[in-house]
C-alpha cells in the first residue's frame, strides 16, 4: 500500500515536471501561436467558401489560402518599401 502511494506521487511529480518543461520550451513561441490562432479563426470562413468554389479540393484551397495570407501580410511592407530609393 505504501509503495503504491509513493509510485503514484512520483508519477504525478514526473507529469508535473514534464508539463513545466513543456511550458518553458513553448514560452518564447506564445505570441506566434496566438497570432496563428487569430489568423486561423478569422480566415476560416474564407477558406470554407474557397473550398466550396474549388469542389472540395482541400490541398488546392489550402495552398491558395496560404498564398493569399502571405500576400496580405507582405503587402504593407511592399507598399512602404516601394518608394524608398535603392
């Protein structure tokens, strides 16, 4: 009985230690993960509409959405950088 309690407590300690380690590793990426969630949730209706237009071809729809997101994110930088002298 006593050894079962020790094993259970050690198991919980290992799980807790693993969870803390995972959080420490993920901490630098939290802002990027939150932005990914925001972009995913906000672009989901557009993806669903595009998927309907393309006849449920998921790879093509995902590729087009990826290209659109890249252009949307890069467009402000291109607009600002265009008039700069080289």
